[in-house]
C-alpha cells in the first residue's frame, strides 16, 4: 500500500499520467472490474440476469425475499480477487515512477530470485522429494522452488530468458570494463534455466522453450546492434545449444514419458467443453471473479467425479470468459491492442538499455500469455506481480512515441 500511494502521487506530481494515458486507463478499467461486480443490484435487475435461476430458487425454498445482491455469485471471492490486484497495480505504478537504474535493479533482482528458486528446487529433489516444500498442497516429489506447481516455476524461468539474453548483449555492445563478466553470467544463467526447465518436466514449459529461446536470441541480436553476429553472441547460442543437448542426453526418456499418448488423461482438455457450456449460461456479464470453483462444481457431470479436483480451468481465457463475460473479453482485446502497439514501438527503437528491457518484457509477456492457454500462471500472485513489472517496462515505449508525436506537431 505505501508503494501504491507513493508511486501514484509521484506520477501525478510529475504529470507523467499524460504520457501513459492509454496504459493507465486500461489499468483503471481492470482495477474497477471487480468493484463493478460487487455493486448491489435491485431484485428487478439481478433476477433477470442469466444463470441466477438457482439463486432465486434457493431463496424461495428458505422463504427469504429477493433483496439487493451483487452481480457476483461469490462476492467474498470477488473481493479477494480485488485485493489480489493491489500488489500488481503497485508494481506497475512503482516501476513507471522509478528511475532507469531502479528498473534495471528490479530486473537483476528478478533474475537472482529465479536462481534462488532453482536452487531451492534442487534441494527439494536432493531431499528425495520430501522436504523444503513451502506449501501443504503441492507437487511433492517434483522441482517446484517457491511455488506449489512446477508449471509456474517453468513460467518464471521461461520469462527470464529474454532478460538474461538482452543484458548479456547490452554488455557486449557497450564493451564495458566488466562487460565480459556480464556476458558470461548471462550465458550461464540461460544454460542453467534450460537445464532446470528440462528437470522440471513441465510439458508446456518444454514446448514453449523453443519460441522463448528463439525470441530471446532475436532480442539479443537487436540489443547487440543488429550487425553481423559477434563471436560472443554466437558463444551464447552455443551455450544454449549445449544445455539443450545435455537435457536431451540425460533426461530425454522422462521428458518423452510426459508426452506419452497412452498415459491417463489429466482432465483439463476434457473439461474445457464443460467450462464453455457453463460460461454460456452466464453471458453476457459472467458469474463473478473468483467464482470458477463453485460454479464448475455446480455443473460438473457425475461421471467426471473422482479423487482429484478441478479448481481452475487451466485456461486463463476460458476462466476469464466464465467469470467476467463479454466485458472481461473486451478488456482482454484492448490489452492485446496495447501490447501489440507498445511491442511494435519498442522493436523499432535503436539499441539502448531501456529499449532492450522493453523488448525483453514484450517477449516475456508473450510467453506468459501463451502458457495461459493451458494453465493459470496469472492466478499465482508472484507471476501476476512479475507480469505487472514487464507491462510497466513495456509501457515505457510510450515515451519515445509521444516524443515523436510532439516533434511531428512542431514540424507541421
């Protein structure tokens, strides 16, 4: 809360909000969405909304009048969803208000935290998969680091690859006094991340490692000056290739076992049609943020019941559609327009530390959005805060865009 207040006040004092009107307006709309779902509605309105028939019937059975109730079917969970937005919002505003050096330090801190999470995961495996797991409900026996789900550790590492690549390339371009050390640290980090992704054995992580590495190499090439690949850059590609070869040599069998078509189905793909049908029952307004679990339980077919529970849709976009309806999908479309515009701008910029971080943020956000098709990384607070960090770095591309517009106006 202090970061949120201080950052907002600094942006207002500097009048920086005028530079970031589009991004801040989109952030405000996302922030207000759960509050709209919590606003009480008169009986004449909410009883006419799709999907509320069971609630009306329940009130009739217990003899209670149909008073004012919010749009959300689970207002307590929607309120918690609103509170969960506070840390990402604070991160976004804080990074916008921060200096260039502070933004760079935050990226360094992120990479250091990723290494720490990998080291914790190594110790988890060394303990026989029985100790050092921070959460009671977790994927015990697997490498999860500070998370409860190995897929989320894989997301953390995949999103870190472009940052390590551009920082190494930036040092190569500058030829600083300690540039060589920075280059090799970045290369070793990429090798460590690739090996860790292989050990984690997240199927989505393994599949997404290919585009993540390709886009990271592209971002590094742009950061190095868009010239003929230098020996150090080729050495970085060699380190990544060696890490991939090591994973294939030592862990190919267990990785292929994760993709065995004869293995028992996990249920996420089989359950998606049920989620789609449930979402259609609550259109156009949705059932309320945080309501997926109770809503899905109310429509889950009896033949799908077993000892496991399906508390997330394993598809952020389907879950967003169920919980927020067309309004949430509309905000998602606006967000994708924002991301595409800022990405286009930053990839056209010449090499600089700020532009390099923006390109890395663009790639990292894309990787998380792709992973969200088959999982729910954004429902993890850590990934949500990191996504806000990447979004704030990318929003920095609005500054040169505004400067070019001012120059064009003065020229005209």
